[in-house]
C-alpha cells in the first residue's frame, strides 16, 4: 500500500506544471513578485506625485558665472574578495550597482616595489590573479574601470590592459626608467573600462586617450596647464577637467579632444570640485553620462549633493540626512550618484537617490596590501 501511494504522489507531482519547473531546476514565479530582469521606464522608478517634496529635495536656481585571458589563475578559496560585513554587492546590471565586474585590485608591495602580481576582486565574490607584476617604483600607476585593469608590466615596462575574458592588450606606450624627482605618471579608466587616459611622467605634453578595445590612441586632452583630468563620464565619451587658479574653471571635452564646455561654476560647486591639488583628497565630483550635469558632495552642517546643470547653469540641491567623507563619486543611474567612502582599510559604496536623498550601502569590503579602486 505504501509503495502504491508513493507512485500516485509521484504522478501527481510530475503532472503539476509548477512542480515540473522545480524538478527541471527552473524558478517558479510567485504572484505579485517582480521577475528578475524587469525594469521600469529608463531603469529608474519614477517618483509619484508629491513624493519629491516629501523626500525633502529642494531645487535652487543658483546662477553661476568570468575568465581572464593569458596567464591568469583563479585565487584559492578564502582569498581576498569575500563580501564584508554581510553586505552583498549589487549584481551587475542591478539598480544601484556600480557598473562593471571589478570591485578592486591589490598588489603586495615590499619597500617601494611590487613583490607580487596583480590580484583582482570580482563582483561575483571571486578573486583572480593576473600573471604579471606591475612597475611600482615608489608610485606605480594602476587604473581600474568596468572589466578592465591597466598598468605598466615589469618585464618590459609596457602599458597593458587586461579585460575580463579577453586577451591582454599592449598599448603603444613604454614607461621610462626610474628618474629622480616626483613621478607624475597617471592612468585613468572610464567606468565602463572602454576609455583609458595616460599622462606621462614628463608632464610636458597632452594627455593621451586610448580605446581599450583596440589599444589605439583616439584622442588627446590638454595638459595640466589648462586643467587636471578629474574623470570621465560613465560611458567614457566625455572627460571632465578642472583648472584651479584665481578662479575655478570647469571643462568638458570629448574623448577625442574637442572642447564642449568651458564654464566658471557658482561658488557652491567650484569650492567642492576635486582639483587634484593637496588638501582636496576628500572632494568628490562626477560628470553624468550625457555630459550635461556635474554632481559634487557638499559637506558641513547641511550635507547635500549639488547638481550643476551645465546648459541651464542652475544648481539643484539634494539634502542628506547625515554626511560622510567621500574619496570619489560616479553616476550609477539617471537619478543616482554613488560615493566611495574609505576609513582605514574599510571601503563602502554609498548610493544616493537624487529624488529622495536616501542613502544606501551597495558594497562594503576590506582592502589588502596596496588597494586600487575603480573611480572613473
């Protein structure tokens, strides 16, 4: 009798469509639950009528004047890259997730030189090791963005770009031997990893811009006498440069070099723009994907995010419930800016809703050795 009942029950389960899905390993949707991959218009939920005012957002019209290619092995279980403090990093493509698959990279340093290879913590929780040791003589530039890591490799001092699942690209740049004095060599990657900038140690020429999908130079930006490169738009199509003199000047260039904007922003924005000079380490600003808006963090008794519209030359202020000390900023949605906050070895990514001012943690991790973050 028991065997008969078991057989009948098995037939009933197999005949039920939902249970058949479970048996095949498919997900069974629940009533009223949004399915994975579903998006609202533009990928952002629109605020209901009256919601913006309730969120306390004030607009002020302020006029201004998977697998790595070539020589990469997965790290052993338990190595760097485990999620910290129980905060799961937002998945790639999830609203609020910083774009790209690389969380951060690290290099072991002995004295002033690298004595280990480049280790990459991925957003899926794994860590991989690139089979190259970087040039690191006191200061060794490494750039991180999207699925890409760029650095000068020690064996031939060539600039290389490693991208997830692709063969390493060698860019047509060779780093000079170590020289006396401050090293001003700089590398920067856009958030999508597609655009790479190189500022030479000599500091006597324009900033070269490369496409990391081909390794070819696609443009040149003015040198430091005109302004400091402070980052790219998320898609890498535009570059934001800031000149800090007797007045602050904000420039936006196409990555090919053509200047799109030259602007003297209002004091609220100008004072809080990152300029690259000493003392500005905790100033954070970012250019939007369309190149029209610059977001800056404003500290003080009334912490807020200021959004400067370059076309209308107006400022929108988004109040925050409490402040923080940012090290970098980048856009993660049409109405969302994320700030990187580092205290000691702990790094957090704080996503700010520009509709409500709400702040939420999208990632948290502990850095090891010398840690490099994707800042864009």
